[in-house]
C-alpha cells in the first residue's frame, strides 16, 4: 500500500482465518465453522486489512496532518484577528490602558458581514426552494421536462423540509465567509443509517487542513476535516457499523481549540469549566486521499482516524461504484469570497481589517480625549501641608471641605489642573476618512438611489446599480457556483441511496422516482448569477414594461404584468389578472359565436377546413349577422384572420396528404422523413414537395376561386364600420394660455402699426408740396391695384368652392351606389358558392367596374 506521501508500504496478507471473496466480501473462520461476512460497496471495509498495516498508515497520516495544520496556522490567526476586530467578543486589540479608557469598536466589519449575509441568503435560499429545472438544448422531449420538474420538486422539498438544518447552517456560514474568505458546507449521506436522509453541516475554515503545496481545495492530494464528537456519538457510530470498535475508549482531555475557535467562544459568551471533559469530546479526522489499499492501484478513500488513540476506525471507498475512472467524490463544498493566489480566498478581515483597526483606534482616541477632559486631573505642589486629612476623592456635585495649608489660604497656589487637549477635529476627520475608505470596498449604490431624482430614467438607474454592484455580483456568482456543487452532491446522494418506497413513506405519494436521478442533472440553483438584488431585478423589469408599452405587438402583455407582480412579492398574482382565454377546438358555429363576442378562436390541423370556411362565409354574408352594424365591427376582423388560418392549414394538410400518397407511408413514416436532417434526405424531400406543390396549387385555384373577391369586399365593407379618428382633447388651461398669447401678439402688432404710422406721418411732413402730391398719387394708384387684386382673388375662391361642392356631391352619390353594389356582390358570391357554378347576375358598374 502507498501512503499519501508517495511512500510504498507492503500490506501483509490477512490471517488465514479471513479469506477474501471475488465480490469484495470476506469469509471469516470461527472455530470449525465459516461465517461469511459480506460488504456493500460503500461500507466500512477496515476489517479487510491487518492491524499492523493500519497502524503504519495511521502514523503516516498523523504526521501529514500535523504538517498540514502547521502550514495553515498563520491563516487561523488572521481569521481570529478578524473576529476580534468586530468587537463582538469585547476583546478588540489596541486602546489605552488607563482606568476608564474606551473599549468601543467601530462596527465596520460587523456591518459589512451582516449586509453581505442578508443579501446572499435571500438569493441562495428563496422561500420556494433553491432549485429550478434547467435543460440545455432546443429540442427537449416532454418526458425529460417532466423528469426535471419532478427532480426540482423533490429536491426543493429536501432543502426546505427534510434537511431543516440546511438554512441555519448556511446562514451561519455566510457572515463568517465574508470575514475569513473561505468556509465549507459538508453534505453527506447518513453513513450510520440512523437517519434516512442527507446530513448538511457547516464546517469552519479552521477545522479543514490541506497540504502546504495545495493551490486549490478540490485538487489537494489530502483534505482533512477535524470533526469534534462526543463519546456517546462515537459509540453510536461504532454500534451502527460506521466506525470500528476500539474500546475501551481512552479518556481524553478537551481538544485543543484553534485561535479562531477561542475568539468565537468569547463572542458566544461560552466558557469551558469542564476540565475533566465529562462529555468525552474527541476529534476524529476524516481524510479524503488516494491510497493503494486493495492492490489495484491508487484509488480515493475516506479514512477516519481517532486523534486521542491515533487509530484508524473507518476505511470507505470514495468513488462511484459504476465509475470506471474512479474519480474522487466530493462531500465538502468550498464557498469563496474573493479568490487570491493560493488555496484560500481572502475576506474582509484581510481587505479592510487594518482600516477597521484604524477606525477603532481613532474612535477610541476621540472618546478617551472627551473622557479625560470631563474628569479633572491635577498636580499638587510638593511640601503643601493639609494637616489632619489624606487625599480626598470628590464626587460630582459634591462640596468638600479642606483644611488650609501653611503657605496660605488660596488652594490654587498649591494645586493645578492638567491642561489636556480637547477632542481633535483632525482626528475626527481621520475617523471619517478611514470609515469611507473601508466602506468603499463593499459599497453599493443603493444608499445613493434615495438621493436621486425619482423620475430618473430606468436605464440610468439600472446602470448605477450595475456599476455599484460589480464587486458584490462577482461574489454572488461564486456563491452561486458553490450552491450548484451542493445541489450536485445532493443529486448524487439521491442517485446512490434513494428508493421509491422511501419517497412514498416520506411524502405520502411518489413525487419523484429513483431513476429520475440517473443520467444528467437537469437542475440548477434558482438564484440568478447576474442579479444580486430586487432593486436591480425590478429596474430590469421596468425596462421590459416600458418596451412592452411601446411595442405591444411584440410582447405578451399578460406575462409582463405577471412577472412584475411576482417580482414585487405579490402573493398569487394569477388571482388578480383576468383569466386567460385559450382557444378550443370547436365546431364552426361556436367559432362564429365566439368571434362575434370578441373571444379568441383558432384553427386546428385535424378540422375539416373547407366545411368550416363555408359556415364562416355564410355567417359573414348574412345581413342579420355578419353584416349587422352591431356584430360586423367585432366579427369581421376576427373572421378574416380565422379564414387565413383555415386556408393555410388546408394548404399544409393537402401537401402532407399528397406526400403520403406519393411515398405510400403513414404519418409516422412522414414524421421520420421530416426529422431526418441529412443533406440527401432534405434534397429528396424538397423534390417530392415540389411535385406535390404544383398539384396543390391547381386544386386551390378551384377551391378558393371566389375567396379573393370575398375577402376584398369584406375589407371594403369593414371600412364603413371604422370609428372616426378621435381628436385630442383640448386642455382648457392650454387653450386659455394660447388665447392670451394671441391677444398679446395682436396688441404688439397694433402698437407696431401705430408706431409705423407715426413714423410715416413724420417723414411725410418733411416732404415739399410737390413731393407730397406725388406721394399721394402713388398711394392712390397702389390702393387701386390692391383693390383689383382682391376682387380677382375673391372671384377665383368662389369658383373653386363651387367646383369642390360639385365633386363632393358626385363622390357621395358614387359611394352610396358602390356600397349597394358590394353588398349585392357578396350575396351573388354566396349564391355561387352554394350552387357550385357561376351566376349570370350583374352588380352594375359603380365606381369599381372591374369588381376588384
């Protein structure tokens, strides 16, 4: 057997009393009888190995774990320092040492951790469950969709009901994640079989060891989890077969706590008074590594080793039984905050821990300065004599009497208060600078939105949110990826252990089948990896709502409104919306009634399209129904669209029928030809369809010979029922403002006219008598010409008005005559369709003699 340190160890053959079997089991010789002991693939197979070899392996693993723990010791101290700097344990480092010195801590780290965990938990664990179905590809079978829905429903039930501790464990992880940078969720099947379900557990960073050379948790050659358990839990695992019996158990002292655990205990207010460890708490190392144990090469195993006794208690195969490549199964998922060079991510403790310490120092200095300025401190002159009394401590508002000294009766000559500086404004500004610098690392634009104009465009708001959420969105994307791995582990556990009987016992019905978890995983986390807040999500939906209002023909208005209601957390949005009417496959008479009442209808491929068309045209041509002014405005637009659907489906069915006749295949054979995407099949199909198309077109010319005329005449008749265009309502205030402006403009024009007339009179007075006479004659001539032009213009206007009236009268007469002709044409066409031949009746000429 080879150890994790790449050393080669030879296992001795098991004693003759134990004989291995081909199926992985063993036959144990007990006296004269043989008792066969069989193992499941994932059982504890430690009994297959000699004690001497297990002891050698335990010694090697113990040394490796010791080195791994020592290599990451500094990281443990950094984590503990971050916990202390939150001030929750009343032990933040630094500060003055005099009596009454401030121990206040700036809440920068605590605020950032709480803010991150609050944002993350509602995205990773929504109320309806963290799992949604996801199937890549365009052509997905209905069976796979139903399977994905069953898996989603069952796994959401597991997260919300079966694993009740999952959410508390995750909520415990998230604030610690932001402080330290890396934390872990462990999800395993219940190896002891005492619980028939997966078991989630939060594992802090200081309880996980990986080698010094590891650059990534998942690729580390060793992953060690130091699990503290009680003596009672250890014995229960032995009884359930999960651990080997190593009784009598050695009594152990309390395991040595890490620095981070000590800092956490102070935050929790926990003190250890159990010196003798009455609960028997001990550490069991679970090591995931690759070993050559069964002489078939290196394979992944889970080795459990008791720390106090340094004995291996479990050896479990850690690859899927049907996996020919034997890849290591992961049972622990790393959640990372900010990735950095190396195996561990960094957190706020590394990023702004020093700034938090500086802010705490500045805050304490300000408080201490205020404190000493309010507590008088004095010095006394040496040799001053206060007979009959010692140093007196004076309380606030107290009047104390002192005996006078020999130097005089003025106490101010013997005592002098120390002149401490008041709180410094510069120190206060420094505190503000440290706080702003620290918050700038994790700041978002949410707090700025309240200061902006509420009418700011949605696109600008969304741009601000996305810009301010760059850091948090990236962190959320990493949490989304980690949550995907948690779901993948749960999916694998269900595939390995779930039974249909177990699902029925738990839920009362078979919500999902074990076979649903075979094959690809068709579920992902519900959380959106690109969106981290409801504000951002609502801003995006507002853009959709605005676009749907601008382009209603491109959007499903009901779905847009439903999505808005769902995102605003309105319960049961379907109850608030008018029920959506879905067209049903019904007869033509019912379709006519539905279209007349404005209800939706649709043509279906299996209908008799020509018969439906005949019923629709008869109803359309009826003066009492289709031509009625009450029914026509609603019915005619709908029936034209419906006629189009029947004609198209008739065309498609006719091609399929000819194609089946030509190939002598049924519907299943034609479906196979259609699905064949090879170039040769496509060419043959195109040739066959081309031959059929010519025959379909000839038949359609006979069947729909009169249809273009009916459609055109219906469209023309429909124009009569269109309502006149509505004029925009006039705002009284706007109209008053327009009238006021017009009055002002008229007043200004009149003023300018008077001023111009006065200027002309002044200029006229400056002229000589002869010049005045010439000016008068010129003005009279111009007035005469203007009068003639006005008379001519009036004559032309009267002529044009008379011509317009004549043309309007003629058009009105022609339109009335043409309307009657169109109605007559519709009746003639209906009669032709009913008789099956061409009628010799005429509709007159009207304004459209060609009938087009």
